[in-house]
C-alpha cells in the first residue's frame, strides 16, 4: 500500500497524530482532501474519521491548538468542526449507515474505518490516509480509488443501484465531480443514474439547486448539463431546457439546434466570467424560443423570444427554489435585453442607439455585452469575426460617450415629481409623456444633457398641451 507521509506537509497532521497517540485513538484523513491531494488540487477542507467519538477528539485537538472555543459541535450528527489558520477541520466518528426508502436521512450506527469507507459515494472519495504513529501516511484504498483517479473514472464503491437509491443526491454529485474534474462516469454507474432518476423526488429542491449551482460554477458547465440530459435528470429538474432539443425541418430549411447552442453560450460566458447569475442568464437566454417558433416565408423566426423568456424567469426560479430577489431580476433583465445590442452591431452604430442601450442596461451593461458576444456561435468563421468586431466598435463607442456626455447610471435631469410640481399636476399619462420626451431627446442627441435644456423642452411640451408653469426656473432650481 502506498505511503503518502511526504505529502502531509501541514504541521496540523503531526499535531493530530500526537493527540491520536496520547489518547490511543485511531485517526484518518479521508475523502475530498485525499482525492485533491493526489490530484494536486489545493484544498482547505479536511475531513477526519475517528475510531471513537469525533466530538471528543475535536475537543482534544482544540485544547492542543489552544482554540477550544472555536470547536463547533453538532451532536445530532455526531460531528464537530474547527477552523484553524484558514483551514476547516471536521471530525466524525467512524460509522455505518442504512436507509429508509422514503428518506435520504440515514440510520447511523458506530462502525469501523471499513464501514465508513463503504458508505462513501465514490471510490475516489473513499481514500483514507492514516495519521497514526505506527503507519503514519499509509493510504487505505479498499475500492481501487487510486486506480480510478489515474483512469479519471467516477464509480461507486458498492452496487450503484443501492448507492443511488439510498441517497439520490449522489447522482447529481457524480455529474458534478465528472464536470469539475473532467472525469468520465463509469458505464455501470451512469446506467444506474438513469435507472434511479425517479428517486430524485425525495430530494429537496434546495439540495438539488446547491448541486446545480456547483455544476454552473465549473469551467465547462455544459459537460454537466449534457450528462443531466443523457441520464434523464434534466427533464425532472429543468424540463424547460429539454424543450430546446431537436431540429425541425420544413421545406428543406432547418433552424439551429437551440439546446447545444445554449450550452455553448454558457461555456463561452463561463470562460470569461465567474458571475453565477450571468451564467444562469446564458442558460435561459433562449428558453422561450420553442414557445414562439414559427416558419414564415421559408424562414424560421423566434420573434419576441427574449421578452417572453424574461417573463418565464420568475416561474422557473420559483419552481427550482432559486432566490426570488434581485438575483432573479438581474437574470430577467439580461435575458430580456440580450437581443438589444444585435441591431446595433449589425447596422451603423449610432450615438443614439448606444446611448439608449447604456441607459436601459445601466450598471449591467458590461455583463450584457459579455452574453451578447458569447451568443455568437456561428460555424461560419467570417460571420463570427464580423459580429465580434462590431461589438468591439460598440464597446469603443460606449467609452467615447461615457467620456463625452454620459454616465453609466445616468438619469434624466428632470423627473416626474419635478414636472408635476412645475405645472401643479397629479400623476397622469401626460406627465409620463413629457418625461419620456425629455429622456428620448437627450438620448437621441436632440438636446444637451443639462437641466436648462431639459427645462426648456418641458416648458415647450407643457405649452403644447395647454399647461402653464406655477413655479419659475429659479424657484425650482
């Protein structure tokens, strides 16, 4: 068996080994830390299995490190956690588990290291390293997890049907690890996911979303969504996405495969942004296309799909238990506006059009442009280069206008309250019309972005509608 003591460089391991010796207790570091250690991936979360009470051992470690007050105990789970110098240490007594079919919550009994390794989700997470003086650093690998690491395979230690039926969340974890590590799911394990997909019904939406978020934040989230689709889980979790699949042909004309396009856009965004909600906007940017798809004049059209898609976002977020707050509104906004920059980039790039884009997008303009550029997935290289170059011009024009006469968070110098006070009006359509006229005139470059210019236009529009000011300019200023 391999000995990895040369890799255990952190002094914490030797301090734990000393406590293990003093208390005559067997201790092992196990799971994700060992996996990442062997893969050369930095990891600051350490899990320890104790042949005895994990809580008592954690308290002894707290005393040893002179930070006993930092020990957090979870008696219901028989675990304790300790933060020390930027590292999170978790201690649990070795245990074996059994499950009731209608619950993910296991029935827990005291067990051995062997029992504890059998309850692990995957062979690569069942690896354990001894911290005991007599065999310090020795790797315990009962399920050939080291070989699976070398072969980049995700496989369950025991029968995958039992593993996934007992805790269906492990199916999402398998996909998440495959996506994060770039590994392949073992054929038998993958088949068991498809076979047991209906078991996901006992998993809370919150736990599902937690795993989905982790998939979203990988370097190539499309890998995860393709696996979700292949195993049938996607239809259960996000049925709206599965409706994007397929290509319809009429009169010899086919439209783009929207599902694969969406995943490419998602990867394109992930390559340049770690904003999870922008990634969600990429995932949902074409979500309404199946609802509006039409074949007119020998051409496929998807008119207003961005506006319909924006309206679908609250329903999707609510069903998935995603946050119904400013994050949802941000995704709505980006989805609803993702086509706004396309006419600008296709045609002559005017100051007026760019001003309007800047005004409506506000502080989210950079993110919107990231999605717009990511949305260019044409296989025709010449066409792709042309669009990307046009967006460079749009970005340059934005910088010029910001320097010249515009701020990203710009608001018209006169608002509705000011108009009502000036003409002694109550809220009405006319107030909105005057306000919009001032805003549009500034955005179109017809008047300067100054209070005086806006005020004079307000007076002119008021006069056209039979209004006289009850306050003069000096009073309002």
